[in-house]
C-alpha cells in the first residue's frame, strides 16, 4: 500500500518551505521531503543581509530567515522527512524515495518540485585539480562548517554569487587574490563589488581563467585578457599564486524530476536553461504537478520564497481549503511582490523571461 | 535637493543601479530617505531632514550608505562606514583610511565604533580623517 | 589553522566534541558531526580519490552532495559522498582508488 498525502513537497529550501508553510496553515496535510540532514536548502550559508522590500524580510540575514521558516513550518504542522532522496516522480503523483538504503514509494495528490538549482562547472586545463571548487562549496565550507577552503583564492565570475562569496571569504579571513570576469563590466550589483573593492581586491575585467597548475592540488592560476570579439583568442597572460579557484559561473535549474513527469518546458538562458512552463499559480502542464523557486528558473532566495508561497496557496485552493476569492487576493499580493523584485535593469530580463514561460 | 545649512554629519548614499531594495527608507527615523514605489527607485536623500544619526548605514544591505561631517574641525572631517570584519578596531586606535578601491589615503583615528544590537552585526565605524579626503575615505585597513 | 574560530557575523564557533578519525590509517582529530570533507579540509587534506583510468587526484567540488567528485571509502564502503556525510568517532576513511573496494571484497 502506497502511503498517500494531500501535498508532497520535494526540496526544503526557501521555495519548498514557503509552499509547505502556506498550505499547512490553510489546513493542507503536507509532507516535505529533503535529501539533506537539515531543511533550509542553501539559506543557512547566506550570512549577508538580503535585498528587497521589508515584506521580503530585506535587511535580515539569510540564515536568520532560514531559522524563521523552520519555526513557521513546525508551527504550521508541516511533516518533514529528512535524509531522504526523491529519485523519481511518476504518473498520478507517485514518488520514489530512498532513505538509509531503503526504497519506498509515496503518493501526493499534489506534488511540488522545489529542487533548486546546481552550480555550473567550467572546463579548462587543470579544472579537475583539487582546489578548484564552486563558489557555493566555498560558502558551505566557510559559513556552515567554519573551515576555510583555502588561503589565497581566485574567484571566477563577478555576478552576485561571485561577489558575495568573495566578500564572505574575506570576512572569514581568506585572501581574495582577484576576481576574473570575462565581460568588460562587473555583472553583479556594484554595491556588492564596492565592498570587495574597498578591501583592495582587484577585479580583472575582460579576463578569463586559462589554466590551473599544480602537482596534486592547485598551486597557481593562469588568467588571460580576452581579445575583443568572440573567438579572437587570449592575450597577455598573468600568473597568480593561489591555492584555490572558486567558480561562480551561473546555475542550472534542477528540473530532472519535473521533466520526467512529462511537463512542457522552455529554454530561457537568463533563467539558467531548461525550465518547466507554469501558470501564475505555479502549476505545470501536468495537472497535479507544481514548480517553484530556482527549479522554475534561477533567480534569488526572496523570489523562491514568494513563488513557493504562491504554489502553496494555489495547491490549497485546488484542494478546496481556500475559496477562489480569498486565494485571488493572496496571490495578487504575492505577484505584486514578485514583480517588484523583477524590476529595474537587473530584474526586468527575468521578468520578461518568466512571462514567456507562463501557461495562460 | 536642499543643501544642509547648519553643517554637521550628513548621509551619503552611493547606490546607483535601481536594485529592488528599500530598507534605507524605513531605517531613517526622520523621513529623510525616500524610495517609494517601485522599490527599484533610487533612494533620494532630503539633506535638510538628515540629522546624521547613522541608522541607515547599518541597515543598508548593500553597505552603500556613509556619513560625512565636513564641519567637524578646521582641518578634520568625520567619515562613518559599515565594517563587518575582525578584528574590530577600538575607539582611539589609529588605522589606515582607504578609498573606494582599498588604496591607502592617510592614517586616521577611530572616534567611535557603534555596534548596537539593532545594527545586527554590522558595526559602524567613525573615523577622523584629513578634510581633503572626506569624500574619498570609505573604509579602513 | 584553517578553522574559522571567530567570525564577524556568526560569532565564536560552537564547541563540538573532538573525535578521532583514521584517514588512510592515520589517526587524526575531527569534530563530531561535521562533514568528512570539512574535517579533511581543516587538516589540509584535499585529495579524496584517484580517478580509475589516469589516477588523477580529485577533491571536493560542489560541497553539497550533487557532483560526487569527493567520494571516498568510508568504513569499508566506497563512493561515499564525503561532503554530506557526518564524521563519527573511529571512522575509517580511505583515499579511493578508481571505483574503490568494498571491505568484504577482500574476503571473497
């Protein structure tokens, strides 16, 4: 006998928690499944104050938001199954799980995929050497485990992830030898760059990493200026003595589970790649399947949280725990907030990409 | 923007990119900072309302707000900025004042370190700097 | 020395129980509950395994259990993701060569 649940959430990051909390508060029986030993996704390694409006808890540090969400989930009666990997989602909401080497199946009347995203790799000679790690790995090591991944670090990528993680490595006492950015301009927020520049970290614009050298681990990075125009090759190499190279070169939505359900999708480069199409209520083209957060297009934690809330409210409505009229009011408020986060020169590209995804 | 007449410390907001963010607006107890709707508006400082209290410095998630007092002394100005590093200097210590690029400008005395609870682990440091560097000093080393 | 004992935002590190782990049979100190990868990093050990064909060294990459680059033999079980496996007292952690060996392989 497969155990049935009204709502199963896969992934306990901001999107999954936001959805679980909203739905459970409205009376839905919610099971949240997460492969980690603790829910919160990547929130607990975010030690900086978040942007946004005060509705989005702007000015509160990510790990503090994580703590609040866990408390809210507990209060709302969300059941949490940790250390459990969802390895497949099948017809009618049947989910294959693995826990402690045992396989089990459950079924959700509604299933929310909130699996987040994974960090992109970058291939260059030496990129497989120990000491070449993702920016997120560095952040996990330093902010969760309180261990420095290296002493002299090169960051590849000047987007917000590269800038924020560089800053956090400085805060933990590492030295950032430089940030390499292939574009002729810093691609993240200038205010994040400002913090690092005040600390005297050089930002090498129009530069790329050419190779990593070292016997058994990274000992040196070779960076090179990129010529103007695509394919024009590299010029002027610089050798930097580093022990660690961090890659902050984008994220890709983790959509495997969503796609195996057969939902329709679309490729949107600025959302990280292939993304399940969804409606304004976060429902996919598969009636019982919902998506939210980075798995529905890579944005930021505040967006993921509000998308999750939207999904939670929509699912509660679809299970008749909420009248369409009250649901509409709640959803409109959330869309208002989401649109405010998708404004300005940084946000509007994501806004238009999301609009193209929408199933009406 | 009305120029501040009486002198004294005034906030300097270095936020130019229409980021969706507005905690500065609510951080100001005197209503001197306006963002409005949409929250991607650039913050606007009404200097005549700014009392130089420094609340906004620690609340800005981008660490993009500073305080400058050019009327402090004949030859000296005060610059305040957020500083989330260890070790935290103590009042009276002499440190190196640096500009926006981390370049050394002069030695400077720490006047005050404001690390009150409501600043949520973003201490604000007040430095006494030569007046000619008041618009350049933005951190310390 | 690689440990961040004091942090401007997170404060002082919480005291944790010290335990002994055996890395390639050498007894070393680690903290109970931290990930194996973190414990090894704190000991300046960054090579987790050697690749099957060219015996090239590999270490942690993603740090959150997604990429499997950091797998090692832990208590006789190969391909254990060290970045998400907590340290326990007396744990035996070996550099994995190729696809690794199950402990009971030797007996069969």
